[in-house]
C-alpha cells in the first residue's frame, strides 16, 4: 500500500456526540452492576485507622450482600 489507503474496512466506529458518549458509558457501568461499596458523601474521621475501619466495614457488607444476591 504505497498510497497509505486501507484495502479493506471491516466495521465502522460510531460517531457520537459527547452527551451520547456519556450516556453510553453510564449504561455500560450500570449494566455491569457496579456500585460503590459505601455511601456517597463527605465523611470526617479523626484518624486514618478510623477511616480504614469504616471503609472495611462497608466493603465487607457489600461483599456479603453480593454473595447473598448471587446465591438466590
């Protein structure tokens, strides 16, 4: 290919607006069932250890919930 043009086109890349791309990403994220294992918001802790314990508690609770949902 001396002129640099492709000889075969297999598929097309869909051209989306930024709003359509964002909506597509949101649908993909929701379809995977991914959620944060802890509540949204701003939380203040006195120590890093306290924050780590809080985060671990919520991660474990989310894992237990996923396991129960999976077993059903």
